[in-house]
C-alpha cells in the first residue's frame, strides 16, 4: 500500500512531493521534469538526490522561495549527486536544462525554455583578503602610513662564517 510510486526508471513521485503537504502539483509538468532528470542522470550514471521538488505556496513562502518560483508548478528540482561538485553538476546540466542555478551544496534546474543561470554560492573569502582589508582600514584611520623602508635596514643579513668547526663534523672515535 505504501509502495512508492515509480514514475520513471529511477525516480519516484514521493521524491518530488512537497515537504509540508506531500502534494506534487501538476503531474504533466512533473513528467517533463523527470524525463529531463533521467537524461541528466544518464550522463553521470549515478543517483540524483532530489532535495526539493514541488512546493505548495505555503511551503515555498516558509522556506524563503521566490514568489514566482518554478517549484510552485513542479517544474523545478534542487538536486545533488553524491561525490559530484555542484559546479561540475551544473556544467553537465547545461546539456539538458536551460535554467540552472548553482548553490553551495546543490544545483537548481527547471524546465523553462528561456536561458537562465545564476550562481548563489557564498563567495570564498580567503584569509589574505581579510588581512589586507584590515591593514588598509587601520592605515587610513590613524596616523600617516609609514614608509616601508625600515625592513631592509633593521634586518641584518646574517653573514656566513667560512670557518668550519672540525670538531663538530668529525665523528668522535
Ligand atoms: Zn506543501
Ligand atoms: Zn530550486
């Protein structure tokens, strides 16, 4: 009775159902989406995890989705493939989908015929960037920046003494 309903060789209807009410919306649209997901799956030959498929208006609002989200019509899926970087997944998805959004841990695909692409990954801020920002901040606030000529004069170049201490190199018998 509670058997998941298979709607394509690799996908079940339940995978696309709304997290709050279990509905799937327009089934015709769902099938268009699933057909494309099967195509994408075949490119990797790995299972595609559906993080989010259909969302009813209430759930879409609750999870902060945009008001005209393609998830509302069951035309979109947020997907992930184990061991595949979202950027790699997105690159391959271009062969099947025209509307693609890339996020930190998943890729959004939808069946719109217009081209759309967005990158919502959080920019990687390196430690170096932070240091540079702090330095420029402090120098502009305080006194005049000091000329950077000091370093060379204060650091004495260690002269290598040519003297070789025989006692240390020769092993003691
Ligand atoms: Zn719902
Ligand atoms: Zn999405």
